[in-house]
C-alpha cells in the first residue's frame, strides 16, 4: 500500500526492503519526519537532520533498547528476548557518556590507525587465498566466495579463535542482525537471537577464561586485561563488547563489499575508471558507502520533546535516523542517485557521526580497498552473470545486503 505522495504506509514491505531508495525519496520530499505505526517510531530522512541528530547525544540518546523491543516484539514474547536485551544493553553503541566514553576508550585501542594499517598485508593474503580457487574458473559468487569469508577470517584472527569457527560467527551474527534490525516478523526472531546469544556467551566466556590464564596478542586478551583509569571490565562487559564487534563488523563489512561490487559492476564505466586509475580507490570506497551502504538506519530515543520539520517528537519516542536516505539527499550530494567514484563524498553518514562514529571504519575501508584492488587486477573483465540474478536478503530494514552475487570472471 502506498500513500498518494508515494510514501508507503509502512517501510516493512517486500518492495521497500528490496529497494528502499524510492521510498526514501518520497519521504525526504513530502514527509521528512514521518511516523511509522508498525515500527512505532519517527523516520528522519534529510541529511542535515540525520547528521545533526547523530551528533546530538543529549537530545537523541543511544539508550533506546527498551523502546526498540517495545515497538517490535509482542509482549507475550518479550520474556524470551530478556537475556539478549540484558547483554545488548551493555553494548557501547547502546550507551551514552560517561559509560560510553569508558567503553569507547578501551575498544578504540584495537582499532587505532597504526593497528589497522598493519593488517593490510594480512588482508591481502586472505583475499589472494580466497581468489586462488577461481583463477581458472569463469563463475563465482562474490558473496559466498569472497564477501562472507573475508570479514569472517579477519574477525577470527582479530579474536584469536580458529578460522574453522567462522561459520559459527556468521550464524550468530545473522540471528542478532535480523532481531535488532527490524524484521517484518520480529516476534519470530526472538528465539534465534536468544539461542545465538546463549551459544556466544558460553563460547566467549571460555575464551576469556583462557586469556586470563594465558594472554595472547588478540582483541579478547586486550579487553580482558585493559584498564581505564584503574577500572577493569567485568566478564559480562568483555563478552558484551566482543559480541558487539561481531554484530557491528561482520555482516556490515560483508554487505559493504557485496553492495559496493554490485554497484561497480552495474555501473561499468565506474569499474573501468578504477581499473585505469587505482588512486581513485580511497575515495571510491566512500562513494560506494554513500551510494548503497550496509547500515541503512540508526535508532535513537528522544530525551525531550523535539519540534522538527513541523512534527512533534515526544520525549521517549523512538527515532529512526535513516542514513541511507541522508546519503542520497540532493541538498547535500548533487545528483545523488548517480555513482561517481571520483566524488568527494564528504559528510556521508554511512559510518554514523559524533561520539558513535564507527570505531571499525578504518578496517572496513581497508578491506573494501584491498578487495576492489585485487578484483580489478585479477579479473579485469569481470561482469554480472546474465544467467543468474543477484538476490537481496531483504529480511530487515536496518542492514541491507545481498544473499548472492553471481559473476562471470572473464577467465573462460
């Protein structure tokens, strides 16, 4: 169902989940602050408003988990979700200062520019390993064969856990993503999210115990032994932040790579520009993030009544800051629906803004650069497979990504 202005009555429709950008355009133009009754919150879609709210943690609080659950999960099922909610409430991105400040200082030690840059050769090795079986083949699936295993192996190595456990990481991450991401049937996802959390708690609690006895050079060890002004994290806090990195970094990096490669292969002229001039890569990754980013929206809770674009947001209301809409706002980005790898995409909000700007942004950009660089060098004639269509997951409104991306490598 669509309103006369082109605004859907709810954004939780198959059509919008497949391609949200027409709905975003209608919202920006006709109702930039829009109440969605099914999602029980306000959708904010213009760049200035989204960017401003992301930087205003006083009026737009990150402590919003209760509102998210109340608006999505039927009351009869909330008890099932309680264990998940208890741990998720410890996540850095679900907190405001001063607790957020402490967690951010500790977590940021794992993602300094120096530590990220030191991973370039390691990432190149993983990419080369993943591409090697396809060097003599004309077909591959860029999701299953590359975009999924790359961040899985990077995270496993960062955690100091066996790469053989990468499938566990993906399964857990998928269950959490659909539950917190706003699925059309949120009640049905509570069991899977809670079961995933239980498995993760047991897995990482054991890993933490091992690191307490025998520290290693990995993220879990650094969190276990890190102090912030004399304070150590509790075991529960360590587990929560380890789970947060998994939830925040795994699927989003996979989707960044998948969405970006689809955009480049759909806009063949942009693929050719990068082939001809790989110095464009740094800016190109940001343009791909702007054009079709993996995180489509961020939630906040209003801490006071707010007047915005003629709408009255009440204290306690859930606010959806729609990054995907903000990144296509023509008031900020000229000709925003055009992909331009040479665009100076300043102030896109694919990684957020303000105190909650993604701490893993540097690592994600690095993985994106190394993947695109490797593909244009190894398979310069790669193209979409005309016999097999790509498939979007389309299972939630927050995290946008592909289930499959079949390509022809050009090696036949």
